[in-house]
């Protein structure tokens, strides 16, 4: 087992990883930018090293500075968290070359799923249903037009290197296809250094449902059921839950989805924690869209309903330990709901709202967990994603989990900050949420109606 782990991230996830390590008696090294000297992940860690100025390119994405910090402190492994370097195969390779353990999958698995056109082909070859679309990237506009005709409009043009909802265009009719192809290629090239694009049929009114998987280095793997992440704005998840209320009404679907996720993992010899994402039509048809080769923001809802410590397992697996979880012993207990609390202004199209946080007092209560990235007196700077905290409520049933989340949000001390708290509470109190009657467009419509 490792004696010392460097956490190459910031905010709530870095604080959480440090906390898990402390619990296991593993020493931690925090790295931070000049803007984050007073952040909780820095205060919690045993050692901290400033790796550069505030912009991520000069600090949290500076691979040389991070590797140097690991060497200087004698860390044996690096946990990348999510975002930042977590899906960077080149960084994972550099860790290997430097004799450091990257806590995550091997670089080849990251590469295999990082190109989304290739990931589709891999999933399809493993027998996992994929959305009807192109076989791999399309560079010829006439070929793209023929594929779009065959699968039928509306279609989505997606950048093969895309992520975070960037580099995706909905095309309703043939006349608009060429422009979408061109703009998607430009966007892919400028944002991800990859101009390849592919086509998918647009599934109307879908839900976004994903499956958590865990594989060890010895070929043993399990799934930890699904998460429902349908409530999104601009393709960014806002409220996530486990289990999915839709799947719980159609339990036969659960087995199919979870088996498909395991098959996708097995197809690439996956090791460590990963998430296989699907769009699910209202008719229950499900289709692979991508695999995230890292820990997800919303992993706590899975931890709540299964009692499994995902970060703990990531560390154990990276250290070579066998995964001792057996599928037949894993069960779902109750319902968990996660709300992402952002420093943003719902009255101004949810623009990030940096500024001081004079009060920051997370609530405590039965079944309530808060993974916080800030402490009172800290400043929310414009350099990073404005996620303040994740609030997770767990209860024996969904209605109680919803009520707990709502009450805990109300009790969160945030005076003086502009946040999306009231917006999230309004969603939790809406009858459509109670009925779990929503699709991926629901939250956007709800926000417009309130504006
Ligand atoms: P990213 O990697 O940018 O997050 P994804 O491929 O995961 O992109 O898609 C993001 C979101 O876009 C999904 O959660 C879903 O809401 C929507 N989406 C993606 N593909 C489709 C599709 N074929 N049909 C309908 N909606 C889709």
C-alpha cells in the first residue's frame, strides 16, 4: 500500500480524496495554485506545494510542476480526481515512466475511450447497443449526408475529442448539416486538438443513465448499479440520483444496462473505477454514448446506496489489491440525491458569480453528506468551475431523500453569496421531480419558465 499520495486537483474532490487517505493512514500532498492557498484541500493535507499562478494551464495542468512536486515530497502515487488531468493519457504515461502510480486506468484504456468515435466502435464490437450513426469519424460531407438520411433527422454531429457538452450540434434538417459539420470540426480542433467528427441519431426526450463499474488488475469486475443524471443544463448535470427512478420502474432494464457496462469495460481490459454512459429512450431502448475513464462528480450517490467507498477502492486497486466485492453481495439500499451547489446567478443565465464567501456553513443532519470545496472567508475566484459543494441526501425512499435534500439546502449557511440554491430547491419541490417525470430537456425548460 502507498505511504503517501499526491492529489492533483482542487476544490471539493481534492478535499474528499485527502479525507479518504487520512482515514486509511495514508499521508497526502496537496498541490495548489496561488489563488487556492487558503483552500480546504490544502489545509487538510499533510504537505502542500504551490505549483503556479491561478490559471489552470500554469498550475493544475502543469504536468512538470506536478511530477516535480511528487518527487520532492516522495509521493508514490497521484490521484487526479475528475476533470483536469484525470483523462489525460500522456500524463498517465509520464507517471508510469517516472515510477509513480497513476490512480486510474492505464493510458491505453484512456486513449481507447478518449476518442469517442473509437469508443463507439469498441462498444459496438463488444455487443453493447450504440446510438445509430456513423461507423467511426466522417470526413466527407457527402458521406455524412447519406448517413444522416439513412438514420433519419434530427441527428447530432459530435466532435470525437469532445467532452463537457462542448463540440456537439443538433441538426434538424438536411440543409443545416454542412454548417454543423464545419463548426463541429473547428470546435473539436480548437478545444481538443482533434477535428474528427461523427454522427449519431438524436434520441428524442431521452434520459441520461450511467453505470458505475470497478475492475481490479486481476480481471475481476463488478458494477455498482446506475445513476440517473437526466437533469442537465447545457449538457451539465445539476441533480443526480441513484438508483434511477425510471429503471426502478422497469427493473428488467437494470440487468441489461449493467451487463452492457461490464462488457464495455471488459472489452478494453479496464482497470479501476469507470462510468459507462447511456441515453435511454422513453420506450426503454438504451444506447451507449461514452465511457468516462475516471471518478465522476456524482459518485457519492452510488457510495450512499451501496455503502462502497469508491475512492478507497480506487487506491486499493491502483496498489494492486484484489477487488473483494462480489456482485451477488452488492445491493441497493434506499435512494440518494446529489445537488450541485454553484456560485452562479440564475437571474443572469446562470453566469458564474465569483466573490467573497463571508458565510459558508454546511448543514449536518441524518442522511446528509456535504462534500465542500470552500470554507468561510474564502473567495470564489473566476479561474475555476464555480462548484461550491455537493449536497447528498440518502434515505430509505425517494420522497424522504428529496425532503432531506431540500431541508439541508435551506439550512446551508451561505449569506452574502449568489448561488443556484433556490433554483435547485424549486426543482426538488416540483411535482414533475416527485413523479420523476423528466427528460434531458426538462431542466432547461423549467429554468426558462422561471426566468
Ligand atoms: P459530453 O462528453 O460532451 O458530455 P455526451 O456524449 O456524454 O457528451 O453527451 C452529453 C449529453 O448530451 C447527454 O447526457 C445527453 O443528454 C445528450 N446526448 C448525447 N447523445 C445524445 C443522443 N444521441 N441523443 C440525444 N441526446 C444525446
